[in-house]
C-alpha cells in the first residue's frame, strides 16, 4: 500500500508545474567602449525576448543551497542602434536565476546566461568597412542581469530588469572587438502549470576539503591582423582548490601556454623571433562558483618566467565553464583574455583527484 501511495504522489508532478512563459521588451544603448561606437550609434537599442523558466522546489541539496533557483532558456532579438552597419541580433541561450531577496509578493534576483547568437551585419572590406567591431555572423553571447518581480496573482508576475549583453566571436574571426549593450526591460510572465510546495531539509555539515586538477586544453586564434591563417594554441594547467563553501571554491595554480601565432605577429612588427617566444608560463588565483556538476570559474594570472612577447602583457585572465562528467573527469570551455581584450577560446579535459 505504501509503495502505491508513494508512486501516486510522485505521478502527480507534471513537467509543466512551476513552468513560466515570459515576454520582455526593453530599450537601451550600445555602450561606448570605443570612440568609434559613438560615431556609429544612431539610436537606442530595442530588445524583444521570449523565455521558458522552470522554478525549482528544493528537491536536491543544491537547490536548497541556492535558495530555490530557476533554470530557463531564452530567445532574444535586438536591434543595435544602426541597422545598416551594426545590424540586428538573434540569440538563443540557457540561463540560471538566483534569488537574492524575497518577501511576500516581491522578489529580487540575478541571472547569468551563456549561449549563441547571429547578427546580420559584419565587417566587410568592401560593403561594411565601418563595422570594425564584429568579424563573423555567428558569435558567443553572454548575458547578466538583475530582476525585480511583483506577483500580481498566483499565475501572473510583472517584472523589470537591468540587462547587460556582450557578444563576440572569441577571436575566431577578425575583427573581434565585440559589442556590449545595456537595456532596461519590462515584461509579464505566466505560470503554465501548478505551483509545487517548496521542500526544506537539513543540509549535512560542509567539509572544507582540497582537490587538485590537471587540465589539457586546445584552442585557436587569428593573429589580429585580419589574416586568414588560423593558429593552434595549447595549454597545460595545474590547480589546487579548497572548498571553503559548498558553492564557492578558491584556488591557486600554474599554467603553460603555447601560442603558434606569435612568430607571425612578431614578424609583422619587424621584430626578431626565438622559438621560446611562443611559450608563456604563469601562476594564477581562481574563484569558482559551483552548482552540482556545473561550475563557472574566473582566473587572474600573472606571467612569470616565459612572458608574453607580442604586446608585453603582464596579466592574463580566463573565464571557464566546466562540467564534471565523473568524480575524476571534467570537460570545459575556456576563454583566455588580457583584461578586456579577448585572446582565444579553448576546449579542454581535466583529471581531478
């Protein structure tokens, strides 16, 4: 009898429960990160969005740690202030929503999303030479925002957002300055299914353990000279991380980079090249936000030993999206940069112990 009862209770949950359909509209502007953006921008940006959002109810420890987060997928259309030069954007990306403050009918939360977008205008030496920001139709798309939501009824929510979007191709094509745009949005969401009861269980005590990871990665880049040649890059990294908190791990590590575009870039600058110039070594610190097997890391590093010879950078950064396939094996997508100057993307595998 008890087994039948448990099955009956579980069967009542439907995939539409806590599923929200959301529409947003907003306006804003392209951020004038470079002087030429001011000259190219003719008007405000316009954004239309359609999203599906699934609210969690606390049936895992991770949902309780993040105070009942939500998971969604969004389709976004945006005009970029100059349809002839900068064009229009269509983006599709998953996103993760974390509540910050909740009280009765009011909620304040934050979101982060990463996915793919296409634009209909890019740099062309003959037809669109003014667009020196975007060198490809397909691009990486990043979104971060803050949301304020008011519950009008059990099913209908009214919301407003401050949203920052960035897209670029990760130096897989030139030019690759990318575009940032900031928008204020408003919209409505409708809960399609039933609202589930939120669960609450006591978490086990957290153990501040240390883990180690060895990573091998492969990437590629152009030489920042509008050249057609694509150069392979490699890296080997070692990192030690301490799990100070369940959701936040802090680490230190060392890196070896191999950049085969260095010889070409030094020759274009009429500078001498030695074989060791294509190697760089450094050390870094890291901050990792963890949700179950998914994590996002920021690394801040300094070149030591074999330094960067083309632009003489002393500091490097990496943003890392990682999935822990097993307890000992991970796969990752990495973007290496020098502060706000993107260098190249990498895909990698890691061994954890």
